[in-house]
C-alpha cells in the first residue's frame, strides 16, 4: 500500500459554515416520548402575523420533519473527531441481547486497524463493535414479531406524526382526499402501528446496533415517503473531509438516508468517519469494496472475501446493504439484446462472475448465510436490482422482471430469519409503464418496501436527469414506493458536486412530498397551506422559510428586489406595485365588504344572488347561465 | 409621455453569440413539400460510427423537430432591423381573401405610429397590415371546414413527421406501446389529417395573417406535445433588445410558442420588434395593455378601449390572444374563501371590473364581437383561466370548474365563427386531482386543445417550481394536454433571467417528451434509443448532441474529465476506468462470444440452456428455478 495521500487527512474538527449554518427561520425543537432519553428532533418554523390589511391574525408555527441531525442545533458544537452522541446506546444495551466483541471479526478490518500507516486517516475514538449474543436475533423485525414496541418504534411514531394535532388545528382546515392505491394511512401513527408494519415486513427501520448515533426512521409505504442521497468519492478525487461534508450537506437538505458508494483505497476509513458522524442510516453496496480487494477482477471474487466484507461493514455500523442476489445465471442472457445491457455496477460484476465460472451467483446460493450476518447486527437488506433498465427501450423487460421474481423469493427467505428487507427498483421507465412496476413489486415481493431509482421518464436530457427522474419518482411514490433514490443533474455525465447534490435532493423532496399529497398522507397538505397563505399575504420571509430551500428562495427574490423593505412590500417583481393580482384580489374582497357584502363565500354568494334577482327583474339576461 | 429611455433603443442589428451560435453537432436541413416555397426546417444530428469494440456500425443521423428558426441556420445573416423573411406571404396573398389596409385600424396604433418621440425605438421597415376582405373569414379553421388543405397544413404534416420513415428504419427497432387516453395518433401525419383535426376544433394553427414570418405549427393532442415560454419586461427593468434576445433564446431551447407578457410604457414597440423577428407564434394577454391605457384602474376599462387594443395587436401580427371571458360576475364569490383568491392577473382585473360596475364581464357580453375581430386576421383564442387555482388548497374547486364550463360554452360560439380556440388550464393541482382536470376539459370544451400552466404539484418549493410543475405537466400532457406553459425557477419570486428561461424550457421539453413517449406518439422513442445506444457505446459527443441541452451536458462531463481524449474514452468519471458497468457488460458479451455462445439473446439463451442441461445431469440444482 502506498503512503496516505495528504489530502485525505482530516485537517479540521469542524465543518464549513455552508453546511452547518442555521436554516433560516427555523429552530430545533425536541418532542419527548415516554422516557427522558427519547427526544425526537423536529424543525419549527415561526411565522409572522398576518398583515393588518389581510386581517391581522396570529399564525401558529409549522413543525417540519427534520433529517439534519444535531448539526442544525444551535446548542450543539460539532467535533468530527468525537462523532455524534450515541443516542440509542442505552436502548440497545438494555435489551440484553448483544455483546461487545474483544476484537473485530473481519480479517480485513483487523488489518486496517493495525496498519500504522493509516493512523493519520483513521477515526481514533473507536470502541469495539457489538454483535448479537449467540442464538439471538437483534433485528427490529424480530422484536416486532415478538410483540415488542422498541424505543426506536416509539421514536418513529412521534417523528412521523410531526405534532399532527397541532398542525391540523392551525393549518389544515381542509385537505384533498388522496388516492392511496391500497396504502393504509392511519390518521395518527402509533408505536403499535409502527410495530405492526415492521412485523409484517411492510416497513423497515434501518439501524445497525453499531450505529447508535442514528436517529430512528422508517421506510414503508404507510409512512412519509423517504429519499436517499448517494455520496462517494471515486478513483479520480475526493477527500475524507469532503465525504463527511457531503453527508452533512445531504441531510441538511432532507436526505433521509445516505448511501456511501465510495470506491478507492481508503473506503474503510472514509466509511468510519461518515458513520460516526451520521444521524441518518447509511447504506452501502459491499460488492464494490469486495471487488477492490481482488483488484477489480470480478472473476476472482469469492464468498469468503465477500463475507469478510459484510462483517467488516456490519461491525462499522452500516444500516443497510445492497445485495445483488437476484442476478441469477439464467437471467443474464435475457440482457444480451438490450440497448444498454446491464447498467448496475453491482449487477454487471455479478454477471461477469457468473459467466466466468458458469455458476449460479454466490450471493444467491449463500443467501441464508448472509441472513445470519444481517440478523446479528440488524443490517437491513436492500435487495439490489442488478438488471434494472438503463434506457427507456429496456424498461419492464424479461430480465428486469425475472430478477424481481427472484427478489420476491429472497424476501421470504429473509423474513424467515426476521431480517428487514426492502427491494430496489426502476431506472429508466416511461410513464405508462411505471405503475406496472409498482403493482408487480407489491405482488411478487409481498409488500416489502420498494426503493426505486427515479425512474427516469426519458433518456434525452443528460444534464437534467434530476428532473426526468423526479417526474417518475413522484409517480411511483404516489403508487406506493417507500423510498426514492435521488438522481443528480450529473447522472450519466460525472461526479456530483455540492450544488448537484442539493439540486438532486430538492428535486426528490418535491417528488416525495407530491407523492404524500397525492396519497392523501394525513397532514401532508399543512405545509402547502401555510406557505400559500404566507404567499397570498405577502409574508415573504415566511414563504421562503417554509420552502424546501429557504436560502435559494430568498436569493432569487433578492436578485430583483434586494432591499429589506421589499420583503415587507405587498407586491413583487413579476408585476410591480400597480399591477398585482394578489393585491387586486384583496381589493375585490375589500370592495365586496364595502358594498355591504361580507367577504365570506356564502354571504357574498347570497349578496350576488340578490343582485342577480334585481337584474333579472330589470330584464337583464346576463345571469341566464349562472 | 416622457422621453424614450436610452436603454430601450436597439443599439445593434445583431444578437449576442450565446443565442445564435450553432447548436453543437447539428445542422439545419429543409424538407421540401409540394411546392418549392414550402421548405420545412429540421435539425439533423450526425452520429459517429459505433466503436470497433462494440461492432463498428454506421449510425444514421437523427432528425429533430426544430423551433429555432433561421437563427441557427449557418447560412442566415441576422439583421433585427429587417426582420425575418415573410415565408408565408405568398400563401396568404394567393388565397385572395385579404386586403392591405391604407392605414392602421386602431386609434392607439396610429397615435404610436405618428409620435415622433418614438422614432428611436420603432421598428422602421413596416408595411401596412392585412385584413380579411369584407365578409371573408381567413382562419385556418374556416379553410379546413371548406375542405381546403392549406400550405400551412402541409408544412405542419411534414414538420410533425420529422422524416419518420427514415427514423423508424434507423432508430426504432421497437417502441413501447403507449397509453393514449383516447388520443388518435396516426402512424404518419398527412396534410388531410391536419385539416380534419383543425376542422373539428381538436387542433389549432396559430398564425395571424400579419405574422407571415411564422413557421406553421400545430397545437392539438394528436400531435407532438408543445410548450410555451413566457417573456416580458416589467415595470422594473428590460430593454427591447433584451426582449428580442429572450425570444430567440427561448426558441433555441425548444419553445414552440412565446407569450409576450410585457407591461410598461413601450409594449407596443417591443411587441413589434418581437413579431418581426419571431419564427414562432406569439401570444399576448391584451387586457394587460388595455389596463395600462387606463393607468392601471381596472374599473375604467371599457369595451371600446379593449377592442382598440385587440385590433392594434391583431394588426401587428399577434397569433393568439388570452381572453378571460370566463370570469363571470357570478363566479367571483366562489373565490372569496380560497387560500389564494384569484392569482391570474387577467382574472383579477376582470373580477375587479365586474364588481366595480356590478355588471357581467364585458369580454363575455362582447364575445361575438371579439370573434369578428379574430376571424378577420386569424388570431386564435386562448380562453383564459382567470380563476385557476393558485395553491394546492384551491385546486379543482367550484370557481375553477364554473369558469371551465363557461369556456366550453364560449368554445362553441367561437367555433360557430370558425375561430380557432384553445383552453387555458391548471395552476396548482396535486397529482391525484390532475386527471379530473383533463377529463372535464375534454368533455365540457368538446376536445378543444388544452393549454395548461404546469400544474404545480406542491406549493412548498419556491425556487424550484420548474420541477414541481414539470411533474404535473408531464402527467397532464400524457392525459391529453396539447401545450404546456412553462414555469421557471423564479416563479412566485422574481423575473426570470436567461438562465431561468433555459431551465424552465428544458424542464418543459422533458415533460412534453415524456408525455409523447407515454402516449405512444409514433417515433417518439427514436431519440431516446439513439441517445441510449450512444451512451452505451461511449460515444460521448453523440450523447451530448442528442440531448435537449448539448452545451450543458458537455460542460458537466468536462468538469471532471476535461480532456478531449476523455470524450473518446470507454469509461466515465463516475466509476473510473477499472470499474465501469458498461465496460463489464461488454466483457460479459465478449466472454459469452469467446465461449462459443454468440452475444445474441436467442443463441445465448440456447447455449445457457445446454449448459444447464449438463449441470442438471451432473446433479446440480442451481437451475431449479430458472
């Protein structure tokens, strides 16, 4: 191994201001559960009063789901070298089913641990990992099936509700009925509902016992739609500090989970830094690292190398693994006539291995061995779609659906072991073929949560695939996908930078929220209502602060109307002060009130009806239709 | 009137290089019709050969629909002061139903024409306008109903086909069946089909006889989905040159029509410059200018002022007018309890007028008078949705649908006069309520083309409403909307700059194309297939050039891999040279070929089946499922 490149070494304990500065107009609050160490963070946006001209009401604050962790807590001091507080440590310990190991179980992990050349890049405050005691199963699914409501489940119930009763009262006079396509959305999430959903496999709580820093969250179609952001260096560039900063940046904008897709020589150390500092679940694709261990020669992969990698990562605390066990030998020929063949990296690695040995995929043949590892740490499966379509032409083809059938079969094996499981899907799919993906997945995978990339609804917009795919993501989210894997504008072209990550995440927060609205998720419309009311009342700052990206909204506004006074003005730059439809609408209401017709629909309508009657009597015909 | 501000004066005959430089990899071609002056412009993208490693095929060029006009023609020299060639002048003249006026018919137009202070800002090479001879009707709908196939209709048929036979052969081995929701999409567009669709009102050809520079195009759900871009200065800023440049910029990226929503003191002159230089139809909202004429006091609007404005603009060559005749007095109270009231500028102006006078909307009562003007110049109606919902909360409410009913009633009146008509719709609508909009519109407006703003599928993303609305636009386009009115990232926040216009247009080109794919528009998938094949074969430059924004794609690629050699490399920056799924897929194919199993699905499958048989005989069970 070469010397450690100096740019890998973490030079600061802090993060840059751009990723930790307070989110404008928000403050961190905590809602306490049944025990004092169960404090669920939320983001509260305080709102200004309605201006006098619109009626001078008080506007209650809005509570938002908060993925950003302690980084946006004004009282928290970031120290990357210490990592985040282990908020779940006591909950894990008190279940009495885990033991602290005396040494790492993975050979690779031990080698890295003892390599003096790595001292400069290593996270140094590490304790030894936990593992389930012999014969025990530490998955949330296992607890759920025993009827146990864990603190994690209670935490999630509080988190998902987002103080819905207060919200309903203040901001939700009405919400459009949704079309949920069979989802079961309770008006209020209880800890028992969380347990039931996890027990029947319809939702997963990815939280490895070695990642006690994570704030519990849930992925399932009867909960808020989640999004995942990918980070990862590549052979070409990126330092450890940059990767940690990317993770914090991702959760600032709303990433619910982060997948670390790093490749290169120091992925083990990079991952450690990310995990110790991540309040959201971290997913990986272990085959990438396994491939590095055999210098990129897929045919040299073995079960032993892969197994050691799983254990290495499980003991670091990775919360879910993408496992491409559905790329079966017999499926591979189904891809030969595709326009874009196999586009999944993992899928192509396994395909190459299968053909080289002319053997069945070793992940498939060792699937139960993998389950044994997963349940010893509570790592969840993300069953990989190695044969997902890489172009519109290849959508919904025999290869894709053959693999999906296999994933359904594997789901039942995982569930036999009480291992939490979600299913990866889509890629490139035109709109008319999206719904079939969701319906088949629900059917053949027995309602295990679906986790889809996009889908991209056309191939013709390189540079804008966050948009081609946000369209598909919104739709498949509506139909029932539980988590949407983001796509950045750089997809197909290059590695995303910070701006691309932000653009990708916001596009996916839009898709996820549009899906929640369309499903009729209880309370989902409250934020829209509060923002639109602020917009109508020219409460500019409230409009910015309630948006998905307050900084961008304000920056755009200020480009044309930079002065502070303009943020109090009852007009905007689109029409100028004398030509504003919102102002005219208010004039209409005022005028109606002046005329003795209250600005109340029923009364106004009544007033109009009277006038109409007068007109009719006078022989006018203009009301003949109305 | 004040002196003309100096920054309004056009200082150059040319446009900046950024809006006229050649589109990379494309050249302008013309397909000739039945007469030599009928030459339909298209954009041809030449493709490189497939690299040897992938089979060394020739790749036929791809023909793309081209909205950019002569500006992207390498042989054309731009001179804004002369305007574009009047390509339709002979077609209009030879029908023998128009006469050239000796003076402008509008009083306002004459006043501007003779005001010496305007000399510096006026387009100076103007001839007097045309008008239908007494008793004649010069609309394309009128001709269509007489059974006449005009050169405009033939032009459109050629344009819509985009050399589909050649495309089918080269790039369309297969296309997924669409779900068209009742659209009638012929495999090939004939001039007669164009005529039939226009005759029955299912499509419109907006092309005023005073805008002979326009390249004919059609709006109807049985044709390619179109998009509109809005431009317009405001009270705050913008010069004439900037507005012309915005128009050229908009069509460069694919705007099919452009609406000029300018306000301010020189909108008459600005509009003239835009029209004389625009190869796409121009739409306006005449009530905006009428309101300026009464200094912003809506209650002072009169039918006479409005009528003079319609004639003024019709004689300049505006191709379609948004007319808010559906904002009836009786509908106004239905908006009083809305979260965001009336958000359409036109709608609120008319509402204010109605309440001030307590009279029916004068656009409604004078609707047949308006029809008389429209048919004398062939201006198409865009029946405005003055009561469109401005927030998710207000979607699909009584006010919106009451207006839609009125628009249906007005459509039949317009058709009685053979006046071409489309219907404006949406605004903010959550996904589950979009389809109802389309179905109602088809029903109550008798299949007149629908022209929708977005819809925005959530309110919570100020700064990203091109995305919130591209989701809704793609869906409603799929369901049958004929033209999608773009939304830029600045919506609700400020005036779009050039970058915002580009972002808005590309988002909408994505939505429109995704809709065409989903409907199963014949040939629509060819571009996707060609691009994806280029992507798979690492023909980077072809991938960029086939995209909606070749410049952006290349820029993104070059951020991480700047060297020219990298555009020939068989890898990209996402994975680096040793870890590329596309490369591995090719290895899979090669490996299979080496093993005597041809890289042809059937043969490969056969080879696999043989191997499987051998395994089975040897007692292996790994094929038991496959």
